[in-house]
C-alpha cells in the first residue's frame, strides 16, 4: 500500500520571500525604480481581478534555477486585494532561495528609493497570505499558459 504524503501549504511557500511596500508611487513608477535599483526586469502583465477591481501585476523570471519576481498592487481605488492588519500598497514576491546578504542589500537599496515610506518583510504564517500566494501563482500560470499558446500560433503562421 502506498504511503500518504502530507504537505502543508506553508511547505509549498517555504522558498518565498514577501516584501511589503508602502508608497504613493504608481505601479509603473515603482516597477521602474525596482528594475533600476535591484537590477531586475519586471514587465507589466494582465492584472489580477478581484470583486470588479483590477490590481496591477508585474512579472520577471531571472532564468532556470534563479529567482522569479512578482510585483502586485494591493489596493486600488479603495478596494483591497489582500486584507492585512497593516496597510501596504504593494507586495514584491521573490520565489526561490535568496542569500540573506543579497536580500539585506536589496532591502536597503529599496528603502533608499525616494517616496517609499515602508519596506517590510512578511512571514508566511497565516491563511490570508497562503490564499494570496495561491491566487498570484494561479494568475501567473494562466498568463504564461496564454502567452505560450499565442507564441505557438504565431510560429505556425510563419
């Protein structure tokens, strides 16, 4: 008889770093600043729709066995994508392990960006963050699958 493997949701997100950001900047301006400050290449994709509001979504994959980044807008026109005890405007999600020195360097650099009030690391230890990360991953997966289909159609046409 095969043994059952129990995996908790926290285990699924053990290699995820959450950086909460408070800033009055637009999503585009924040993404541009992050790209230039920590040398990534966030690109705007179709936003996450929740209760008739759309929240900006940015994506960057640094390559195989490297980090994957998402920048997600958390509030738009009074609507919130994620209800947390503290108010945060954006969440920078970094998947795959990140050396502590590199993370600290990046956090320090992000804190120096003009018009950023708060940069805070969040612990993934509650159901709200688990559900949020699941929603982000499903959204990203759907977008990447749609982009692959579009690319395949273009290749067949040529």
